C-alpha cells in the first residue's frame, strides 16, 4: 500500500537539490523539505503524540503547511486542515471534534489561540510560526527553532501504512464542518497514482519508479493560489509533489491577481490551482488592464474545483493564454472525480457542463441510474477509491456513502441531468448551502447570529447570484419597533460571531413568512430577495439619471 511519506522521501533522495517549496524570496529544496519535516515529526513524537493522533495545520499558505503534512505522514499521524477564517467558537468546535493533539499555527493567530487554549485540553503540542511583528508566544514551541535541530529521518515505532489517514474538514451539507477520512492509499489512487491520464503518463508501480520519474522529469512549478486549507489546492499540491514538482505559495495572505501573475512569470510556473470565479475574475481583469506585461508562455494548466467557473471568463483567459488548458473539476472533499470540464483556446466548455468521470453515474433518489438524454434529474455519484467516511459521524457517513448496483458510492448531494451526449448539466446542491467563492456557508448559523442583533424579530439567509463569487449572502431581516439596522450593522454583528466570509453582502428588510411547523420556504425567500434587490437597483439607477 502507498504512503506519502515513503513516496516523498524517495523523491527527496532522487532530486535533493531541486526546489520543493517556494514562498516569495524563500526557496526550499527537496532535501530541506525532507529534513524540516523530520524535525517537526520528531518534536510531535517527543510531545507524546501516538499512532494516528491528529495534527491541525492552522496556517496561511506557506512552506510550513505542507511540511506539517509531511511530518504527520512520516510519524504515522493524521493531518487535519483548519479554516484560518474561523473565529474562536468555530475553532474550538473543529479542534475538539477532530481530537487534535498538535496544532501548528501562524503567530498572527496568537490572540485567537489564547482564547481557545483552555478549552482544548487534548492538545499536547502548540507550535508557532513567527511572522514579522508577531513573535512566538511563550506557551508554544518556536517552529523555526525546531528546524535548526538535527533530526535523522523519522519512522515511528508503529511504522507507516496506506491505511494512515488524512482528514479533510469540509462544510458538507449539515451546517457544522465534518472530517472526511481519506486513507493515504485510496487518496494516492484517486489523485492519479502518480500518473496523468491527460498527459499519457501511466500510474506508478513502485517507489523506485517514483524516484526515477522525478529525476527524469523537467522541473515544474505549481502555484497554490487557492488556500491549502481546502481540498482543491491541497490535493493538487500533493499530486504535484508526488511527481517531484515544486509548490509555490503567494507571499500575501489574501489573493492579489497582480501578485499572482508576477509570480507566475518570475517562476515560469507550469500550472496553478484556483477556485473558480473568486480567483479567475480578478485574474482576467488584471490581464485585460495590463496586456503583454507578463511572459506566461510556460503556463500550461489552470485547475479549479468546488465552484462554478463561467465559460465567458474561461474564454477571456484563454485569449491571453493560448497555450494553456483550463481544467474545471466537479467534485468535493468526499467525492473526487465526479466529472470534469476542459477548455482550450477555440474550444471552451459551457458553464456547469461536465463530462461524467470514469467511475461516476447519476442516480435518482430511489436508486435508479439516470439515462442519458432522459431529462430526469438525479444526484451525481462516484465509486472506486473513496473515503472511509466522516470522522465520528456514522449517521452522515451512512447518508452520503451508499451501496447501489452492488458497489459503494459517494453521493454528496450535487443534482444534475445527463445530456444526450453523456455530459452532465449541473443543477446545484439539493440543500440550502450557499457557495460563495468556494466557501460553503450554511444559512441556519448565519440566521441565528443575525437574530442575536437587538430588535431583530426573524431572519432568513439565502444566496443570490454574484459574477465573481458565484453567490453572495443576502439576509432577509424582519425587525420590530425601533430603528432598522443597516447592512453594515448586521454584517459587523455577524463578524463578531462567525468568519467574515459568512457575513451578509446584501440586506432586505421584510416580514418573513414561515409555515405552521416553523420552517422557511427558502425558494420563496430567495425570490423575494431577488425581487427587492432588483427594485432597489432600478431605483438607484433612476436616481442617478435624475442628478
């Protein structure tokens, strides 16, 4: 069985002097990547972490992120992603639910960590990465100091296995994040087994072959523009490292399109991982405003997953990048490879239209396979190499992973029809989850935060179309007597309780009708919100013309 520590150590031995991690002016070779991961692994073991103990990466994109994962793989521990936008209550839930025993964090998060430490008695090791203006706090080990220690290659007493886990927390469809448990062996195969079907590269058959291929391959640089805390960039980076490539993370902690193109040109990047329009819209704007500024001839692949990416944007990018191909994947943390869409200059795929993956199908809710061209709606499912399930949640595991036609399938809830040509026309999630720039937002938790604002009688939250982010959050709020709150007031209030991306970007003040059982008709609420927003836009336009 395959284990990523074994693979990456083999690559490090084969190409020790080749770049593995790049972050602005910092470049770490494969030998350094390997040695630094050993130093961290040794510290975690010395702190008392045992087989498959959970190690959380509470980090921005930086070399330390993937070093934390490499260290966990080496020591037979299970790495856990962390959404760095979470506030204290959300982090306590995540780390407690994950049973985290080690947390590696950027020092700029110290104030938040100080708030939650007392509520997390299971954590045995706090390790901080210093940043300019943010020193390492006294309660944490200094990451850079650990890196200066001499540490031989680490292999824990319990060894390594393809059964060792990587846990990827995802919003899913229930309102609280759930940990998707991937066995490393399954993840290796679902990410291409070290090969690339599109490029005609066959899967790896041995560790020796992994080293030989890395040594023979031309150096490649993949820019992880999307956050490594999400599966899109994380899984793409894991696959790129397995091929002996280098992962470049952008110096800034928030996405800047000019910086992205500057780094792509400087590093002669060959590929990049983004998340749909939240990244692609400003990327195209930058290219349109600065034609010819960058030499991007080496960029051969832009990849995205997890959110809708418009055909018009793809066409615009390809006009500037004629030698590049765009790969848009339909999938999720628990269902990789549901479908794919590829675009190249002169041949751009329709928005939300995907070819069915080789292990995918569409099933009706009663378990029948949807036939091509039937017009029948169903949920997209994938079989083959799948996660074990959700960490500590057997009920959600049973709802998502089902046996149909004698096989186990992952069915995360994406509805689609199957066109006559066999392609999928994606319709969206069956739940009310709002997908804004790849971030999943659950209406109920935002509604509950809004209801805590003084004078608010009721609240409903829906997603409305947004050209850049796919959807933006709109709050429909019913108020009692007194002054009505503004959007800025409601948004600021939500930010006190939830991550900033969950705060409303639109506000409609309107009485809210509920059914006798207290439930909301979200379809009706969304229609009301769209109607009121359209009317407000028309009124604003008329006022501007009158000036």
